[in-house]
């Protein structure tokens, strides 16, 4: 199902090797967090997985198949961004239905999937509203709903909560974790926030200047950081 393997993946912009070479295994159903300081290459790595950027070298294998050359729509992944990118003139229902409509699904199937997603995300009472009539958290849930209806092999999140205020962020963290428990779909989640990484991840990938410093569970990184960068970034006492 939703396994993702990066083999020797690199990305060069002009003369700048933003990602020199990365090998990584993401297992089906895992909640994997990419964490690291601003500019370390988290978004670039996620965009390479999504197919929004081409790799300079290496291979991306999704669900056992070489996906390196596949366009984004053929990779079976759904991406959720920091900016919700909702259509302001369309209702919540139409926003969530949009990818299914584009895929040419039957109206009955679309209605069912939209209602199922709305139930999971507590949006049932808001389906006829416009995005401007929603709170920030509700808008982000609509964006997640639009990702869910496609029933992806994996969800890719790029700092989805960084536009929300602190209290709401804590709430949404919990909601996304619960969503993961419910759907059991692979989630790859980018953040620069250590607390988010520590509380949400099965597996954390610590990035620094386009390289992996360490991969491990939150407890492993906290108790056995490989180096001072990881110790400093995760905040363990070493
Ligand atoms: P992060 O998401 O961790 O903050 P990014 O992946 O956005 O980091 O960026 C990593 C590095 O790659 C930065 O130095 C950034 O300036 C550079 N970069 C990202 N996208 C491009 C691009 N399209 N062209 C040139 N440089 C880029
Ligand atoms: Mg980024």
C-alpha cells in the first residue's frame, strides 16, 4: 500500500545542491515527520515525493513501483499545504468534491465520499458554507477533506498548521493524529516545530542542510541523539 522509498535522491537548483543525496524508507501506515530548521530542504523533499519537482538524480518508489517519472496525479498521493488554497467562491461541499469532479466520478459516488469525509472531519454542518464563513481550523479541515476523498496511498502535509494560532494548533495536531489512527494511511508531515514532531510522529527524520542527521522514534532521538545537532534541535539533555 502506501510505502515510499527514496533511493539516492538529490536535488540541485542551479549550482546549489539543496539535497545532496538521501536514502529513506517510509513504511505503509507510518506517521513520518520531516523536521529541521527553515531552509534545510523539507519542502523540497516533500515536493520531490509529490512529483511537484523532478529529482536531479536517484529514484522514488511508491508502493513498490518506480514513480520517479510519474506526474503528481498518478502517484496516488494527496498533499495538504500551509495555505489552504480553497476556492473562495465555492461551498465547502464543492471544495471537497473538486478533485473527484476533475477525476470524472459519478455524482452519487461524489456525494457519498464528501459526506463520509465531512463526518470524519466534523464538517457535516458546514457543507453549504463558503470558506470565508469558516474559522482557520475549519478551513484547514476542508483542505484535509479534499485530500481524504481521493483515498490516497499517503498524505503529504507541508506545515499545515503554521498559519493557525497556538491553541488551535494543539487541537489540530490531535485531530490529525486521530485521523491517522482512524484511516491508518501513511502520512508524511513536514514541520519546523520540534514539539509537533515529538508528539505526532512514529518516526522522525531530522534534516539539516539537505542531509539526514538521524532517523528514529521520538524516544530514540530524545534519549540517544546521534550528534549535537539532533540533541540541540530535539532538546534532549546531552
Ligand atoms: P524548508 O522547507 O526546509 O524551509 P526548502 O525546501 O523550501 O526548505 O528550501 C531549501 C533550500 O532550497 C533553500 O535554500 C531554498 O532557497 C532553496 N530552494 C527551494 N526551492 C527553490 C527553487 N525553486 N529554486 C531555487 N532554490 C530553491
Ligand atoms: Mg518549507
